């Protein structure tokens, strides 16, 4: 009799214990379905407005379509013409590569130096931060028009200032030798968002590491080289990826300021796609160009991620 009572209690407890997981699973499933319902609009948006158009453009890249007539399937003809007959394709890749390397490198160096300056305890620091950030919130079209005036050969402010020092007037966007450099300067001027990201990263650098360098007799250069730059490499890597993608898809500056000239020196890839699609009415050809750009950017991004293990360092010690 003394054994049966605890056994009954244990049986009742086991029933209660087995009943709770069933109700818990039901409640968990309900929460999961509610979660799926909440994110359903976003998922539908991705499929309808991103993945769907991408797949349709992939189909169009194998067709001859001028918008006004039905698309005609031509297989790999567009890709064959691009790689074997279209000299503008290679000129565009060259111009885009030169601009991308110059704009990304110059913007990273400029933004990092300015962020180091703005991270110091100086008088009027908030005002300087606003001054350097404002260009990044100005619309690209407005910035392009503004700099077109600044670069004007006869009435531009830049040539006027150079005249004070006895320097001859420069053609800037009117010369193949200086047109890409002129647009790189514009890109550097508008890199305020990169400065803000660098500044946020600099404020997270542990101060005790700088103090350790000072104790060992190091100066500002040793702190920058041994502490700041290594801990900032994840931020640098992030900005390089974004800068690379943005520079390879640059369109407004070339369309507004140079129309791809002079002598195709600023025939950037995105502008080349626009010209084929909307000026030459070769929508299928433009879709093929767009997918080649997608592959190029994906490959470059993959290579950057592969190389990051050798130069990107985290505070925890893992790359």
C-alpha cells in the first residue's frame, strides 16, 4: 500500500508533463504561422519586384526585342555579339574599371583621414561633421549639375581659383585625359556617408589599447598602424564592398555631365546599358549586358570575401 500511492502520483505527474509539450507545440506552431503571415508581404515583394523581373530579364537576354515588337528568341547571339563584335563593351568596361578603382581608393583614403580628424576633441567638431556629411545627402542629379558649373571652362569657379596661381584653364569634363578624374573628385566630395561609418568605427576602438602603445613608448603613428587600422579593417572591408558596387553602377554623373564622352572616356557600364535599351531600343541586348554586369560584380565581391581572411582582423582574433 505504501508503494502504490507514490506510483499513482507519479503517473498523474507524467500525464501532466506529457500534456504540456503538446500545448506548447501547438502554441509554437501558431506563433510560427503568425510570423510567416507578417513577413508574407515582404516575401511577395521580393518575388514580384526583384526575383521575378530578374528572371524575366534573363529570358529577354536571349531574345531580340525592341519593345515595339514581340520578343524573338535568338539564343546566345546577344552574348556572342557582346564579346566578339561590340568594341563599346570593352571601352565601357575599361572606363568603369578606371573610375571604380580611382573612386573607391580615393574615397576610402579621404574618408578615413577626415574621420580621424573628426574623431579628435577639437573645437566646433559638430559643425565640421555636418559640413563633411551634407554633400552625401544632396541628390546626385543636383550635385552633378552643380559640379558641371564648377567645371565650366570659361566661367567655372575651379578654373577661376586656379587662375590666381597662374595655372592655365583646364577642360576638366571636356577632355578625355581629365574627365574620369573630374568624376572621381565628385565621388570623393560626396562620400560623407563613408566618413560617418568610419567615425562610428573609430569611436568603438578600445582606448586601453592606445594607452598600452603609449606605455610602450609609441607615438600616434604606432597607434594608428598597430591598433586603429587593424581594428578598422572590418569597416574598411564593408565600405570597399559598397563602394565597388556603387561605382560599377554609376549612371547619373555620366548621363548628366558628359553623356559618356568625350571620346567614350566616361562611357560607364550602366550608362552603356541605358543607351542600348532606351536610345537604340535593343532591350534584349541591354538585358544581356546587365547580366554580364551582375556576374562581374558577383565575381569581384566573391574575390574580395576570399581575400578578406588575409587582411580583415576582428577584435576577437578571428578573420
